[in-house]
C-alpha cells in the first residue's frame, strides 16, 4: 500500500520539467546580466538547448520577477549591483 504523502509528490517528469525551467531561467538571467539582448537573440541563443515553449515559460517567470530593463534600442538586460 502506498503512503498518502506520496500522492502529494509530483510525478518525476513534472519535477524534471520544473527543474529545467528554473535552470533555463537562471541561464537566461545570466546572459542578460552580461549583455543586453533582443528577445530574438535570446531565442536564438537557446534554440538548440531548449524547446520554444520551455523558453517562453522561463521568460514568463523572469518577467514576473520585475527585474528586466530595456535600453534605448529595445534590448532586454538585467542590472547588476
């Protein structure tokens, strides 16, 4: 018989997706701390390492943090302290 607490645990594949989204968000934030980028450049930079949907989910998380800035050319960046 399975413990009731196991029902609260996410299935492994959902946990893997969650972890990859967090990791992807951190990778995108690192890039944006290094240099301003247009959104299309961000997509191009992660084209081979992440599905477009995963990138959009990570981008959504980053936007919710309210840390993105835009320069005069419209490129996104994150200020470093």
